[in-house]
């Protein structure tokens, strides 16, 4: 079967979707951690947990891109990993405190299941098995560092976590991409779905914030603006961007395709997810205090979450074409500029300002890129690369 047809036939399975549902709860738990500890320390710990959760999810995205998740032993291992990941999610609010060992051991089980199953799947393909064994050294070392963090003083725990994240994410760069495979359609669909799941958690956070206070007119307005911002996250990804990245992957072969998939999806989707989680935390806090000024951390999360999300697109365009997306870079700077204002005005005003920056960006893109957008959506297989305006 031709490569293109094979990729179009490979879709995300129900087992993968069930595994991904755990992340709705995990992201909600991170939001809870940030709400309970809105300090610089809590902010840093929350981001570390998001990075570790993404590490686990991205590992299984590569695994199920190679093997059939609904097949026999794969299904059994996926269910074990799902249970272990759920236990880790339960421990998230105290992952650096009283439940640190529970989180560490559950997370280690997730990693061991991943490495073992990938090695089993690669037995018949020596180059893939060699790639898995190279990756296993850094993966298991990172997991061991998180376990070790459970046995040291509280001041050292974030440092060991940071070292574990560095090992987990830098390791794949050091060991190279030789031997890996990417089924483009499946890989792109899987990452699009996890963004939808993250946005679902943001909507849940908006609902929880509204439930914690009286449902007056100001709260309703803030909630609607929050939904508008969440829709903006969605539109920025699915209206134009996702088709272009998938096309870029299909245009490449071999190690070039694998390297782009690693950079575009495994690495640059992390700040997108982190941005959504920060936005969810900020909205949950904002809706509970729409008349008050936001404190430094919630204000940073509300403005910085959107900025971080868009900067991932800017970085990806630079990775592909060594050029900068003017619209999204300008919008990112706009969100940064709103942050000091957010410290001096009511929370509702800040939400309105963030929504206004998003609407301005969409208006610019829908007008300036209308021809390229129409062409991309009509014939995605032959459209120009990411962010490239068709030549006159």
C-alpha cells in the first residue's frame, strides 16, 4: 500500500482516547495545585508537573504511533499504564509534599511499561529496537531522579525534578532519531486531540470558578469572555495551523520527518499545553474575584498563558523557515504588555483586555491570510508550507 494511503487509514484508537482522558483529571489537579499555592514556588512546581505529565503522554504518543493500541498485550499494558497514571494524577497536588513517593513510583511504572512494550514491539526491527534501547537509558534515568527526589529535603526536590525533565527532553536530541518512525496522519490527530482535552479542562476550570461565587452579571460576562479566549486557543490551532504542520511532515521523509515531528509535536506542543493550563488556573481564580485586582501569579498566568501558547507557533515557524510570524509575535508582546496593567485594574477588565488581543489577532489573520487560508483548507495536500504566503 502506498505510504500516503497507509497513513490516512491509521486513526487514533478508543484505547488511546481512554488513556488521554486521564489527562483531563491530571490537568485539573495541576490547576488545583496552583489555586491552592499561588506563589512563585507553586507556579514553578506546577510547570514542572505539567512538563513531567507531558513527558509521559508524549512517550506513549510515539509508542502508539508505531504499534496497534487495541492489540492484545499492547492493550493490557496501556490499561496498566492508565491506572498508574491516574494514581500519579491523584497525587499531583502533593507531588512535592506528602504524596511525593506515590507520584514518583506511579510515574516510574508508566515509564517502565512504555520502555518494555516499545522494546517488545521493536524485536523484529533491529534499527527500531536499537533506537528504543538508546532512549531507554535517558527515560529510566529521568524516572529514577524523580524517585530520588522523594527522599531528599524539600529545597532539593525541584532541582532533581528539573534535572529529570532535562534528561527526559534533552536525551532524545542527544541519542538522535535514527530508527524511529512517524505515521503522519495518526501523529497529527493524536496531538490535536490532546489539545482539545486540555481546552476541555480549561472549560471545566471556568465552570468551577463560576460555581464558587454568586452567578451575577459580571461573573457571566467574565465566563463568556473566558469561553471566547478558549475558543481563540482552538481557532489558532485548528483553523489553519494543524493542516500546515501535517503537510510539512508529509513533505519530508526518513530522519528529517522524525526530527520535525519531535520538534513540532513533542517539544513545541508542551508550551501550548502549559499555556492552556495556566489560562485555566487564571480563569478559575478570576471568576471567584471578578471585582478585585489580580495578584501577580494569577495575572501572569492569565496573560502569560496566552503569550506562551502563541510563542510556540513563533518558534515552530522559525524552526521550519527561519522567519518570524509577525502577527503572533506581536500578539504575544501584547499579552505581555497587559500583565502590568492587570495588577492595577479589576480582574474582569484584564480578561476583557486578553480577549481583545485575541480578537485582534484573529481579525488580522482572517483578513491578511484569507487567500492562503482558503487554499490550505480546500487543498491541504498541495498548500504552501507553514506560514508561507503564496507568491504573487
